[in-house]
C-alpha cells in the first residue's frame, strides 16, 4: 500500500491517534497538513520526521470548536495546496461527565468539535477534494454504538458523525469522493488513561480480546481507507478489540 505524493489533512494531530496516523502516512509517502489546538511539541516532532523523509508537511494551530476555526484551517490548506487527496477528521473529545452534570456549554462544545467541525471542513474543502476524487475518513467512536464512558454529549456527537458519513458518501460519490468512518475504542490513549481504574477495567473486560486497541491499528485502518479501499464508501469500520458486535 502506498500514499506516495498524496496530500492529506489530519485534524487533532497532536493527540495519540493523530500522531500514529501521521507517522503511518509519512511512511507510506504522504505529504501532511497537521491541525492542532495548543500542544505544539508533538507536532513539531512530526514536522521534523517529515523533513527527514523528504516529505512536505506544515502545521496549523486553530481551535476547531471555536467559531471560524474550520474556516481558518480550510483557507490555509487551500492556500498551500490546489488539491487534497485525504481528509481525516480526527480532532475530538469530551470531558467524562454524568448526564445530570452536563452544562449546555459542555454539550454545545462537544457537538461543535466532534460533529460540526467535520461537516464544515468537508463542505469548505470540497473544491480541492473534487480534483482527484479524495477520500474522507471520519474518526467516530464505538461509544456511538454502545453509549460509552465519556458521557452522552460524546456518544451523541460521534453517532451524528456516522450519520454524516453515510449521507455525505451518498451525496459526494458523484464527484468520486469516498467518505468512511472508523469507530475505535477503547484505544490506549490519554482519554482512556483519564478514566478511573474500575471503569477502565470494566471496559477492557467487556472486549473479546481483553485489551485496548493500539493507536497504530487505527492508523493502519485509516491508511487502508485512504489508499487501497477504493470500493468502500459510507462504511463504518469498528476497530475495538471486539467490544461491540453488530
């Protein structure tokens, strides 16, 4: 499999999944646009790795949950690149909260980050995705299917992302654009490490493989969807060590 010479935007590049995907895509020959909100250190390392491999890479610091954030990111990507081959909507998250403690602003921010910003980026970047029939990968979560431990605001926004994936795939196939989703979980990451030990033990115990998913396993799945999975569109691939069976 190769992504040689393809232009790929990864949002949430400073997080565990973002870093794993960036490194995998670089190994496969991609050029990268890396979005992050405030933690620049991991992204700086990725830029150095890209330089060593002779790949083009640049970073954009912007909060995608803030008004105008997706617009600023899309404008910078289109300023740099006339074509975009891959969009990975990976930025996301929510603070674990029980339903009765979720304030309206917590709910709104989760939806803006996890659902509205992927929609807006897809909409804004259509002109550059259409040139060569790009591939979009939305990072949802198994919480969209099970509820999950991160609260209803997270589960609802990630479920909405699956709906967006299916609808966009139907609408954009005429342009040769494929849209798929990955539903990871539970992944070995900062998010899972923030859970209380009994909660995490319960989650792991509910997986068929009795383990967390490694970020590289999500990265490999995303690379497949960007690269050789050319007949797939509108699909949600559940990569969760056997936690949820459809």
